[in-house]
C-alpha cells in the first residue's frame, strides 16, 4: 500500500501553456470548468473534449500525468454512471433483464455526465500540472484582490492555499513512512475490498494528524521568527506580466471556443 497523490504536482516542460501568464491560465481554466456544466449533447461534448485535448497536447504533459488527475475520483464517476444507467428511464429499452431495464436515455446520460465531469477535472488538472504552486497562489491573490474591499481575506486565503499545496507531497511521504513502519511491526495494509482498505487507513489517522500539527507549529514559529505579518504592502519576488504576443492568442482561441459553444447551445 503506497500513498500516491497528484494534487499540487507540477510537471516541468517547455511549452506554450507553461509560459503563459498564471493569471490567464487561472481565469481560462475556471471558465472552461464552468463551460463543462453547459455540455448537454454529443456536439457540445465533442467541442469541449477537442478543447481539452488540444490544451493537453500543447502543454506537452505526458498522458499518464493528465489521466492521474481523473484517477482519484474514478470510483465516484463509476457510481454516478451506474445510477444514471439504471435510473434514467427515457428513450427505448436497450437491454432488459427481468425487472431491470436499461434505456437509451440512461446510456446517453451515463456517458454524457461522466465524460463531462472528467473533462472538468482534466481542465483543472492541466492548470495544476502546468503552473507551479507559488505562481498559482500568486495569480489567485491578484485575480481575487478586489474582493478585499468587501472584507474577504484574499491574502490570507492565498497563503493558506500555498502552504496546503506545499505540504501535500510532504504528508504523502510521511504517510509512506508510517505505512512502512507499521508494516514492519506486523500491520496488514494489503486487504482486498473497499471496507478492508478503509479499515487499513484508520491506523494512519493519528500519526498523520500529529505530523500535520507538528509541521504547522514549526511553520508558525518560523514565520514569527521572520516577523511575517502579511497583509497590504507586500510584494512578490517575481512580477507577473501580461505579454500580448504570448498571452493574447491563447485568450482569443478560448474566446473562439466559448463562442462556438454558445452557438451550439443556441442553435441545437
């Protein structure tokens, strides 16, 4: 049993997507994820899939890295597909086994909603894979900075997000160390089935929680020692710049995708 996480991982590559302004990537990725909720038929699904595949190809991220963003929620996708398959009773009957009947509408709904959610995850995953956690948190702070006028602590939220992304690989590594230590003492983490897997994870909760508290305490002391206060007036080591020759074509391509999607929704 090994603890593998893909959240917060950055895939270094020399691609046009990697070189984009992080603010542009954040806004475009968020808009693409929202657009996935408007996918309602095969045409709009193909359009969204083409946009996601084009972005993945332009990013030069290995296919395994992109698919790893979907793998953690694969059980959820399977469960929702089964529910749609058996409980949506529209259209002709495609298969009947006694009292159980699968309709064409159920097959279409299972495929549509599963692929739509998978595309949403791929869009967010590409953002994480092509943007360093530091750049992503800086972009988040700049984009949502106007909300501070309404009392929203954007700077503090960005700091928490940055720290959280930073410590995900650290806690995953410590989970592997705890698993190795308990396995050496005779613990069994290789049980088969969902219930056995959940039961095997219970002994990890206390040591991981204690480790997280220890890291938080050490980080707090380090920040106090450096007189960190946060808030207004702090600058960034690397300033983000919108370069028209680099960023504008990407924005225009996404605008074309949004216009095509809107046209399909209106006309079809």
